[in-house]
């Protein structure tokens, strides 16, 4: 059958008036884009390994439907695979694909409202989408802070198959019945070995070349002391040697055993491959109650090799004026951002400056919550809180400009989000930190630190090393990787 394409985002034809808050678009413009979406079949339940992470890795290795997302949230893992429909947002517009139909629309003034409009036209009432947002989406949401670039900024997938994994049980929902026996076979098979470490010299690699990063920290500290901004989170990449070629499924399994994340994920979607152990969420929206929350973590010390060393470092963290000031700034801005989208009087700080252990480090942690205003939805909440204050700085627009000025390359998926969103209005977005990335034949890690007026380049460099240790020692070589280069 010949496919159909509607690309009025590039045409010179007149555009219909927009709905409020979405200039230049109309809800009708998305009508019927997914009318040929196959309906999911009845649910099935099968036996599964007691360890849901191992079950998820078995499914990821089975290759069902090509692209996939594994997403862990509060003790449950979800494996979503085989795009039945996709939505992609870039600096030019939004492209929706379903079967043989493609619809493209130009961006208006509220890109994520347009995205919500497209999702509202999905024909089934119980859909769930998975996807990612790149950090550079921030430059669309905060104009004048940097260039969004030409790459996709957000990618959503409505999966053909979704498997919800809990200890000993897998609940399957799919529109492709041929996937059912393949899922059962994969879950009954072996997980496989996690393989050998990819980086025998991980410590040497992550500590190499501090000069450029420390110079950027020094320049940022000078800007802060000059009153240009209060805080900026500067990051640096750690490029992996070609011979390492990490196996992301094995790396995910090894890393998850060694980490205590708020969320974890493993994905191959929209040109990005990644395995990550997120220390915090950007935003959580609950259906029904309309409760919205964000979980800023700012202020860091390493975990020690002995309990008494960890306790000493924790006391140092809780008594460090720089770390406390940095954390308080982050919480204040999180409250301000929530206040703009929540009912008056509902925003509260439910948790303040506790300590959370995340992999190789411990952080000061807080949680701010509120109730969404009647004219706000989950994507409005995402737009208000993205990118996370703990990965940008304060004030956020000036911090974004500082990041654009002093970091040598776009962040891409780093400090963006991986998320799941439901038809009922719930949304859960993990902050992409403590992650290994693969794209265009390259592999890398990335870590950052919050720079304040009291910062020293040496300490912020050391903090990036502490965070990289949450992932670097757990990289696992691919069986197809070339032999390690002699040292």
C-alpha cells in the first residue's frame, strides 16, 4: 500500500488559527493521524524470573520489534518495544508517524502543548508512551539561551508490545500476537553472563585531562562573583576508547546491582542507545489526584569504603556551607517553578535536605509537591520543570547561557529525561545522569558538578570523578569488541 504524507509544516499554505496557548496550530490538524493504530489484544500473564532486571535484559536481548525502552520505577520494570506510532519534535516542528501515514506540523509557541494535542488524537483510551527528551529542548522552552540544533529534541514511542515485570510474573499487552511465544521463550531462557569489565583502567581514564574543565569552573566562578548568576552546573564528557565497545545490556545489569537509583532505564530508541541509573526525577504527575512533584538532589560527597568513612563524609556534607547554599537555591527555584503551574497554596516542601545514597555518592535531597492548576496538564508540568534545576543552575536562563558558553559540545541526552506518560494524565520523567551513551559508533559517559561562588576547580573536578564511578567500573565489554589495545 502506498503511504500518505502530510507535511504542511514545510508548506506555504495557510494555517488554521490556534487553540489558546498554541499559536498557529489547531487540534483538528492532528485528526486521524493515528487512525490505523492497531488495537492491543487481551492481556496475558506468564512466569518470569524473580529478578525483574534480569527479565528485562532477557527481553532486550531478544530483539522484539527493534527499538525498545526498559524503564524501572518503584520496584516494577517495564519493557516496551516495537514502535506502533512515534512522535518526534525538533526545532522545525513535530512529525507523527503511524503505519504508512506521516503527518508533520510546524512549531507554535507552546511545543509541548502541541505534542499533547497529537497524543489526544490517539484512537485508544488506555495508551502509554515512552521516550526521551534531549537537554537542548531547553533552548526551545527558554528562547535566547542557546541553539537547539538540528537533531531531534524529543522522541516518543507508542509500543506494539509492553511487558510489566515484577518478581516472578510478567504481564503482557501486545497488538502483535506473534510476540507472545517469543516473550515466553526469552523469559524462560538464560540471562547470560555480564561479561568482563570494559575498562581495566577506568580510574586512570576518568581522571585524565582536568585542565579544560577546571578552567571552565574558574570562569564560571568569576561570573558568579560578578553577579551574573548564582549557580551553574558544568559537565564534562568521558569518551570511551573504541576497543571498549560496552555491551549495554550487560552494563545495565552490572550497574543496577551496584546502584540504588530513583529510576533506571535501558533504551535503544530514536538514534540513542543508553543505560542509566537516574538519581532523581525531573517531574512526577499522578493521575486523579493531579499531584505533581519534583525531587532536587544537590550537594555531593563520595561514599566511603567503610561505614565510618561514609558517616564522616556525610557529616562533612551536612555541615558544608557551599553545599547547603547550593541545595537551598535548587529547592527555592523548584518551588518557584511549581508555583507557576499549581493551585494557589498547594505547593509545599515535603522533604528537605535529607541524605540519599546513589551508587558511588551521597546527595542532599528534597522533594517539593503541589496540585496542578485546572488549566495545566502533565506536559505543562514537564515544560515548567525541564530541564532539571539540579542539572542547570540558577537563575535557569542565565545558567543555560553559561552552559552553552563554557561546555564544548551539546549535551544531547545527558541531563535530559527518559519518561513514560499515560492517557490518564500521569507522567514520570527520570533525569538522565549516571548514564553510558552510544550514538553514531561512539560511546561516552558524562558528569557534572554545581558551581557556586565558593567553588574551587579542584573540588568540582573531584566531584565529577566521584559521580563517574557510579558507572565506569560497571561497563562490560561486548563479545564482539576488538581486543584491548596493549598498554
